[in-house]
């Protein structure tokens, strides 16, 4: 299984920390703060690749508002097979969603070899 570690404190070359953000790119808490402090997330940039991190907005509404950003991320990962994307439990902290709500958005990621998902997402999707 391509499973994201529960706790990420450092990254190897080519690894990308995928975190939930807000559209304004105010990376003040949770995984977004860690991305800003350690992995190059840019204050004011709420979407996409930045340093060794990739932001997926999760704070703008319901689950369906997150789907286009997840789809964009999966497409990006497919186009960058030399990068390894470590997806955190996006949307399951400050945004208030559950893995059961967010994991199905990553169904297509199951077939993308360079995307690693959190264990609780795999539990929902089936291993």
C-alpha cells in the first residue's frame, strides 16, 4: 500500500507534502502551518505546488467544492511521475470533514503510483 506516514517531520528529495489549505493561502494552523514552516508553502498561495508542498483548498464550502481541486491535484501528480506525493488527511482537521467524506474524492488516486494516501483514507476506499 502507498500509505502516507502518520507524522511527517522531514521530506526526502522529490517528496511533496500535500495539505489542506484555504483559498487565501493563510497557512496559520494544522498541516498548512507545518507546510509553511518546513516545506515551502507560500503565504497567500492557497492552491498548487509551492516548495516541497502542494495545497488543496478545503475551507470554502462543502465536499463538492473540494472535488475540482483534488481532481486537479491528481492530474498534476500524473504529469509529474518523478515526484512522490504524501497526502495528509486534508479537510479532516480545521475544516471539520471526516475521512469518510473526503476519501472518496481520491478514488482515482488509487491508480496513480506516485500518490500515497493516509491509512484512514485507504480504510474508506478499501485496500
